[in-house]
């Protein structure tokens, strides 16, 4: 999403326009898909809880993350955000009673060290760093709460409820901003609109569906650690599409993350065999 967001921003889109478009398009597509597939939604109470998880947790994490970028370098913000696998593993052990096995702890150490090397250092104001840590904490709570609330719920229904709630939240915020004379800024080129569509399809519909499906099968701790592949993918795509140079430290960090993920997956598969 960082690659697509850069293209949309370069075309003139602002953060609120990107986020509103992202969740609105994703919500519409998911609603249509669920209707065609006759997906069964949970009870009203459970649906409300999942919607609140998306409308508050997902939105709060997004706002803290993008707010942090205003006061700290992107690399530092990304590093602090990817503290969340540590938080998730600890919270899952406390609230979901997931075991802190030696394999999990070892993989967590490898993934954390790899993330630090991959995204690099950076500088920032205390407010930026605080917002980045807040984003990590909110996202951690979102994952742990989601693991409990979505048990037995179709991943398509969960993704739909989350996107509808996020659309409503950003719609209200955009309306408030518009009443204050701060209108949304949309892309000025076809390439910018293509980037927005890619954010909605690839980085939202596919990403949220597969994450919740994996969350149900793997648990919060393993799912969060596997998602540390994200900075590796981002760095590789930035190198291929934007011409950004990969440093030896970034290659080493990617290798550590891959090692942690492969170890975690292999031992987890062996345990489930």
C-alpha cells in the first residue's frame, strides 16, 4: 500500500480522500460479493462488536500512523509500528491464553531484529514517536480483539463489517472537515486513480480477507509475526518500482524475517501434523 499511496499522493490525493475511497470501494465490493455468495453474517450483537472494532480500532490505527508521519521519518515510524507483533504475542498470551513457546519467542526475536534492520533508523519528534507506538498498540488490540470476536465468523463477513464501519467513520470525519472548509483532494491523473483502485482492491479487499482467514487458522501471535513480511515486500517493491537502493543491512533484515517466518511456519505445521 505504501507504493500505491505514494503514486496517489504524487497525483494530488490527500490522506482522507485515499482512506475514504479505499474503504468505500472495498465495502461496496465486499457487500456485493457476500450477497452473491450468500454469506451468512453473525448476530446483530456480534456484528456490532466487529463493526466497532473496525470503525474505532482500524480507523484509530490509521490516523495515528499517518499522524506520526507528520512528526517523524517514515523509517522510524515503520520500525515503531512493527513493534506490534511483540505486543500481540504478549497480549494473546494474557487474554487469549496462547502459549509462549520457545519457537514463538525465537521467531519473535528474529522478526523484530529483522524489522529493525529492514526499515532502518530515522529521526523524529517525541510526538511522532508516541503516535507511532500508539498505532502499534491500537493495532495490537485490534488483532487480539479480532481473534476473539471473529471466532466462527466467515472472514468475508468480518471484512465487510470492518470496511463498512471504517467507511462510515471516515465519511463523518470528511463531512466535518468539509464543513470547516477543508475539502477532499482527489488525484489529478489516471495513474493516481489507478493507484487508489489498487489500494482498495489489493491492499484492502484481498489483504483484510486473507488476514482474517489466517487469523482464525493460526491465532493472533503467529498471524502477527507472519505479517512482518510486509516491510520486506515494501522494500523489495520500492527497489524494483521506485529505484530505491537496498542496503546490506536491509538485505540482512529481510533474511532474518524470512528465517523467523519459515521457522515459525515449519514448526507450527509439524505441531499440527
